[in-house]
């Protein structure tokens, strides 16, 4: 079953974040990942959540998503992202 990684990102270092983005697509594709949403504007219909920059990534399974997220090759790229933005990230299994 596919799994989604949903990120709400506030970019604090544009250059560093752009470096992260330049590496991400090829790296996540190696685990079957792809973008569903990348920085598209969000419209709040209910509640007080005010997303800043949303990204939704889809992977073939939760196992592949977590294998990507915890991989040795992603670790330094993830560290670069963490230095370039503040983010809230959740993962969910689809139905």
C-alpha cells in the first residue's frame, strides 16, 4: 500500500534549501518516491493551520518511505535541509 510523507516547511536559508531540492528527486526515486505536491499554495477550508510551503511525497510502501528517510545516503542531505528550514513532517499509510 502506498505511503505519503507530508511536510509543512518554512524556508530560512533559500540557498541551502535549493541545494537540498537539487538532490532530493533522484535520491527519493531510487526508493520509488515521487512528488505529488511541491510548494503549491494551500487554501485553508477549516481550522487554524496556516501551511507555509507544502510538499507531499508518495512511496510504494511505508517500508520504502522509511528506508529512504533513514538511509545513509539521505542522512547528510536531510541534515542540510534541517539547517535550511523549519519543518513539520508526518507520514501516513494510504487506504
